[in-house]
C-alpha cells in the first residue's frame, strides 16, 4: 500500500494567506480609511460650526484648542469636550434623518 501523500507546507499555508488577504481588504483597509477621514474632519473644525458629539450632544463650537473644543449647547451654557469626540457636522446628521424618513 502507498501511504497518502502529505501536502506541502505551501499548500497548508495557502488558506491562511487567503484569510489574511480577505481580512485586510474587508476590515483593516476600510477602517484605516475611515480613521483618516475622521482625522481630516477634526483638523478642519472651526469656530461657529454646528456639530454633534459621539455621545449625541448637539452644539456650536465656541472655542478650539489642540485637544479640547468648547461647545455652546444652549444660550450661555458651554461645555468642554475632547476634540476627538466630535462625530460630525449637524447638517450631515439632519441630511441622514431626512433620508431615513423618506424610506
């Protein structure tokens, strides 16, 4: 009897290499692209922008430093949040809400 032929090391590693390539293109690459877009957005913030935070607070930017944003959330009510916690412009939030309503 002839013993079954053993697969080569290359044949055994091919499925793992394929999984790694799929993982890169479907998970890592889109995530890094999204992070770059968010970093560019945060760098372009300016006083007077209407924004929302990741926790859902809406406000107008009253002051900016490298790490902190002062938001006016009501007349004469200001809070400080980390700059990285700004999720987006309020106008984009309203645009998404209108799109959802029309569905």
